C-alpha cells in the first residue's frame, strides 16, 4: 500500500499513477530476492518535482519510485515470510518420542495431540516450515519404524526471525539460495546504489 502523507506539494496529482506503477513494479520484485512483498505500507512524506512537465513523465518517475521503495525496504529491517505446512500424523503411543524428535530437528512444533477414541492411535497436529519438509516423511518413518503416517497441507505464511541482511543468518542464506536459483547476482544491490548521489 502507498499512502500519500504530503502537504502542499505542487503537481503531485500528475505523478500519482506513475508512483503507483513504480510501487507495483517494486512490490512484485522486492530488493532482497526479486520475490513478491507482502503486508507492506510506504508513506510518501515529501516530493520535490521539477517545474517543467517534460521532466515529470512516467519515464522519470516510475524508475525513481521503484528505487525509493527499494531503499525504504532495505532501511526498514525487512524480514522473509516462509510457507508453513499443517502436518497431521497418525501413530501409536510408542512412536510419539520419535515424532517429537523429528519435528524438533526440522523446526516443527506440535500444537495438538489427541488419542483417537477406541483405538491405540494418536492424532498429532503440528506446524512445519515447507523448506524443512523435504525428506520429512522418510526421516519420520525411520525414527518410528514405519509406524507414523504424515499428511502435509499448506496452512499459512510465517515470518522468519533471522535478519536477511545479516551475513550468515538463516534468512540471508535463503536469500542467497533464491538469488542463485534465479540466476541473479549473489550479492544484493547495496543500499548506497538506491540512494541519491547529490
């Protein structure tokens, strides 16, 4: 979302569509890994426009708005959102220790454990980051001697706690992997490239 917080700026109505186009472009290809941005709000507090209308066209305003939004994103402590599965596991009581061990190892956490009435089986519900789900079923079966049966369904997006701008963090490694997979430069464009060179 882009919010106009400007007061008394001349010619602002002439560039609103161009600013929105720059915002849409930037929010579809964020500064970190050219991925969609979610849950964002940019406040336009002040604008200095050229008096000559020829210098206020879309060709000048759209790329400028995009650069400003990228710079704002990088200075606002950005975070990555990761997809999370809802995992339902059915298993007997003697397999619960192995299930909890595998879920803890894979950054998952159980939020419900319930015995099915009239059976020795337990239903376990847990959240598991999608990136940790690769090899989950085989690891779970190995830890429970084949007694646990998982079913994964997408549930929600969750914010990663680590900082993608901090070298060596889990989020920074994920950004690096995404950039490699997309064929982008491994290093993100630094903030200084988006700032004015006045």
